[in-house]
C-alpha cells in the first residue's frame, strides 16, 4: 500500500511531440472534438502546454481567438490555501488561460455541490478532489473525463512518484490531475513552551504526554483541538499508524478488519488517545483547524496535531519553524508518511471530451515551477519526483525524504476507507474525545458497529 519510491517507466515516456504532423482534430496526439478545438487553434494551445513542461519547441500557427474563461471549484479557503491555488491560476493565465473561482466552505460542501451541479448539467470545468476512494462515485457514474491520453503525452509514468498512479485511477481510467501530496501525521509545538517545559520537542507519545503533564502542573496550556470531528480522527490516525504500523491501519480502514479492533496496537492507540484528551481545555477560540494553529503560535496551546497544511499558515502568522514552532513528523514507534493526494478532476461537459483548456490546465499545474510554488504555499510535497534538490523548507524536506523511503508512505483513511464506515468511525472517535466518561470497551463496541455498516 506504500505510495513512495520511484515510478518505473511503463513504456510511455515523455517524447518530443510533432505538433505539425498530427491527424486532423488532434493536438500532439490528443484528439479533441472539432467544435471545441477548431483546427487553427490547436497548434498554439499544444505548444503553450508542452513548452511549459520543458519539452521541445513546437511551431506556432496563426494567433488564436481568446480562450474561454473556465470555472474552478475548491474548498481551499484559508489564506495559505488560497495563495497555493493562486499559483496554479497564475501559471494557467501565463499560458493564455483564464478562470473564475467558486468556493465551497468545506470538503463535504464541495462534494455535495459538485454532485448536485453534475446532476443538473452545470458542472464546473475543474473540481478540487482527493485521490483514492473519493473517486469511486465519479467513476461509477462516468461523471469525469479520462485523462489517460493527456497523461501519456505528458509522460506521467516517469514524472510522478512511484505508487501514486493507482490512486489517481479507477476502472483503468486516470481521473485525477495531482497537485500535491500531504502528510496528515504532523505535530506542531510552540517552541518557547517546549523549551520552558522540556528540552526539545518529543518524538514519541510518552514524551508528548510528559511534556503536556509538566505544562499542566505549572498551569500552562495544552492541546489545540478544534470542534470538528475530523480533527480528532486525525490525531487518532497519527497514533494508530505509529503503534500498529501499516498493516493494522490499512486492514482496519480499507478492509474493515474487525479483528484489528482487538489487536494490542489498537488498544494501545486508544489508551494514548484517552490519556491525551485530558489536556484539551476546549477553548472557545479553537474551532476550525486554523484556530488551533493561531493558538499554538500565540502560546495559547503547546501543540496541535494537524497535517502539513499548517506549515504555510505559520508564515502567514509570522512564526518561524525551529524558533517559534517545532515541526515533528511521525511521532511514535513506526515512522510513516500518512499520505493524502490532492488534485483536480475535470467533470464531463455534455458529450465533449478533452479540450485545449484541459491540456493548458494540466501543463500549468504540473510545470516544475508551479509544483514548487504550490507546495511551498500549500505545505505539501510536489507530485513530481524530480524536484527533491529544489525544496528549501526544513519541514517539507523531512516529509519528502520520509515519503520516498521504501514502504514509508501509507495512504490516509480518506484515500482507502469506504465513506460510510469512515464517517461512523470519525463520529465514534470524536465522541470518545469529548465524553470523558466513555471508556475504551465502549468505544471499541461502537467502532465495531460503525465498521459493519454497508461498505
């Protein structure tokens, strides 16, 4: 189930396109409907896209008419997330494209809006989405375009990290254009408080609890935990992957292995989770995940357990890693990169297929400079495998190295778990965090019920 490593060449390497020798209606090997891509527009669009990927120059024909303005729907609303999306928008604009944004307030709203609009026949041009199981409904209902021809021309097999492609695909069709790869299992410690109550940021759960206990004994702050259930699940996932490793984590989420609930590693993870909940003071100012980041930078909390999307928010808040905030990836026994692949899908627009705008968008998103700028703004690591030596952030460099280690990358629950059982587990874990009277046997029984719903 690992995602890391180098992807082997599958026989479709990026090759110099022959833009001036192609069948009618095609752009560098990708066939478009005639009414969406008049023959006189195709050479210009193809050259813009392929030049962006540092391929060989193409000959440009007559100057085309202005491209249509496309719509991109996403839930990247936090300041750093918006800045990351702007990097892709600017790269798209530099290639002659233009788009308008349609924001959704959350992942759930993004999903419901998307399906409603696709059902009504008014889908956006591009839609922010996750790789993995989130693609299932789209694939089963044939709602998005197959990107295989585009991926073949651009050489995704040699460009992307090894093991990534299966999570972009369903039913042998490539459906998701990857933008970046996140790690969910980070801890972000206030540097001043760490030095006050300990020597350095802890790297195991005993050390985390000891630091929190010393802070509590001195009247200091605790954990920044928001009120959203998924934030509690993120902490439990961090603990479970570190205590049970990939086997327990994947079997529980992907296969609903009920026997894993009785595994000593699962019980250990629940015990750690229950021990930590006493250090959440339920601050009314900490509801959304970014509220927790603000609390850590202000010294109102000593730690936040959250994904690497925190990293660029630190810059927005004027907090410097290594001085104001300590970033620790993969606390615990087993060191894994709990991976989430972010990207875009292209909903079907009637009977139309891939268009020059799709080529332009993909070229913009996967260009090396865009990948680096997006990752820096978003806190992710690039989807491309050839940019290691160009990362200059110590936190993200650590993530990149762990991600590429053999077997270290494990898909997060949102990538592999069926939606209904995962929703049930999230609710159980959140209830366990909130209800101090709820014990571990009661939680295990509730988790068992959640896993036995129709998958």
